[in-house]
C-alpha cells in the first residue's frame, strides 16, 4: 500500500491542480491489483478495468430502481456490456496468473489469487468452479477500489475545507511518525487520522444505499412494507440523522472520542453494512485508507479549488460527485 502510494506521489508536480477523485481511484486500483496479483498494472490495464467498473456503477440509477427488472433501460444495457467486458478482463488475468505460476520455480505465492490457488491445489479439492472464481474476482475489483477511493477523496475534500482540522492532522503525522513511514504497527497511534477516516465514512459513506429483501411484512415509521419486497436503506440519510448525531452535516472528527461509538445505536453507523452481510473487506479498507491518508499527508496538503463547497453527489452504486473534486497539490 505504502509502496504504491510512493509511486503515485512521484507523479504529482507541486502546485498543480488535479481531480482527487480520479487520482484516488487510480491509486486504490493499483493497490488492489498489487494485492491480488502481486504485480503492477501494465499500460492500459488500469483504463480497461476502470471503464468497465464505471459502467457497472451507473446501473444504480433511480430510473433503474423504478422500472420492472425486465425493462432494458440504458443503464441496464450498459451494466450488461460492462459486466461482460470486466469478466473478459478477469478471465485474461486469471489465465496469465496460472501461466506465470507454471513458468517459475518459486514456490512462494505472489499475490492473494496465487495464494488461494496454491491452497486449493494443496488441499486436493476444488471448492469453487471457474465461474465462481470469476464472480469473486469481479466483486473484489469492483468493490475493492472505488469505495476506498471515495473515502480518501472525500477525506481530502473535508480536510481542504476545514483548515484547522487539516493543521492538527499534519501535526499528528509529524509528531507521532516523526519521519517514519506509516505501517500496521504504528497506525493505531494515529488517533486523529483514524477519527478523520471514521468521520469521512459517516458524512460521505462510499456506498450510499444498501438494498435488502424483506422476508415478511413489516411496519417502519407508520409505513407497511409487504414481504418479498426490495427496500433500499439510505446510508447517507441515516448517517446525517439528528437523532444520532449533533450537527450531522458538519465534519467533526472529534465526535468519535470518549464513549460516543459504544453508546451509538448498533445500526446508526453502517458504512460497511451491518449484520451477517457486513462487507468482508472492511478491515482491509480501513487499514488502506488510514495508511494512504497518513503517507500522503506526510508530504502534501491540498487546497480546495472548486467554485464552492456544496458538492453534488451522483446516485450511483458508489458515492461519487457530479463534477469531481479539484484540488491544488502543495508540498509540505
């Protein structure tokens, strides 16, 4: 994670304005790729994966929610085409991974996919079909980089528009890390940085709505919902509910001090879902976001270059903005 971040930092000229939403997507895709395959992206691979993922993301539009499932809306057609395109990419990557492992005498698996393949071969059992492996890969690629990228981009936006908190953030990095690189051993010592990540996930949850299927009729706040009905929980609305949060629309990392989280309702904070279907990548995403935020913050700070701070959120699967998040890069 830190190595990929270092490579990204080397491409940032001091004083240049860039879209942090796009920059963080590139970075988290590089980190995910290195984690899964143990290598860097080849030229063009990142663009192909991002374009296909963008098509999947746009399926989650209000028009698609309102139409019956058999209606071929433009978003659904794009979703189907992007899904096939992404599956083709995944099939190629898995084939390359298998071929590469046959061409080396090194028994050490390089990347998560190689580790899983080695474990499956060692057990002598084939628990997953080829299609099931591809499905899992599709999920990892689609859900494993855009969500963390959104959290990081909105964290930079929140810091850029709250200069006092930004100053405290940089002070913590200078004091606690004292020039050392952030790592899993010292990341828990970055108390404010962890609170910044937590507050960003509250105010701008990477997945803004959670779909669920009712198993029986239920009444919620006077509304009766029949059984076998799809419902969508608005995570943004929940995370900005005054019943649970003071000044819910304000960026306040300090709210996560003391016993606040322990006293909070169990399902009032669900950036990764809740219950048995909590996101399996939660711990990885939190570690990645904190490490990347800390490493970049050691060397850079960002100035908000948008017209105003009232950003428009697009209703897609992951929380994204309509016009990006332009920021000026400044070396510290």
